[in-house]
C-alpha cells in the first residue's frame, strides 16, 4: 500500500511540487526556499513518525519528476532502524520515475542518509 506520492513539474519555468500525498508512517517537509533564489530545485525532506523505522513499518513512496525539473530527496538526520518485534519485518522503498520526451533532461539528487540501529 502506497504511503507517499510526490509529483514535480515545471510551472512558469520552475520546478514545482504539483502533487503531494503522505500518510503514516511517512511525512514530507517541502520548504519554500532552501538555496539562492536563482536555484531551480525542489528540496524534499522525508521523515517518519516515531523517530525512525519501527517494527512492521512498510513505506512505499513514488516520486515522478517532470521534464527539466531538479529535485533533491533527503532527510533531516540519520534514519534509526528499530529492532524487530515478533518477527515483524520493516520495508522502505522509494521509486523515482522521470517520464517525458527528453530522458536526459531530468535531475534527481538522492542524498542518502546514514542508518543507525536503535
């Protein structure tokens, strides 16, 4: 079951989030401004409730990045992975799609966070 979906498209010549959906245990933070005003990039911070990935969490997130768009996917801090309880596995899947006419005209930057056991 999908817990997050984000669509970035060009609107008035800028990379813009046009669709954003998330539900427990996932949350997005999308600040209005991260870099200098001439920087055309959407920054997306992914967070989880509970301070990390807990036993039984299943996070499935789909990102669609449009032609000519730049998107940075990251977190605010390291992601804690908590010990499994009663053999309940956890899963986190991020799927990034870049459809469009010009497949070389997309930029997605995934800033991989550190994982730590808690």
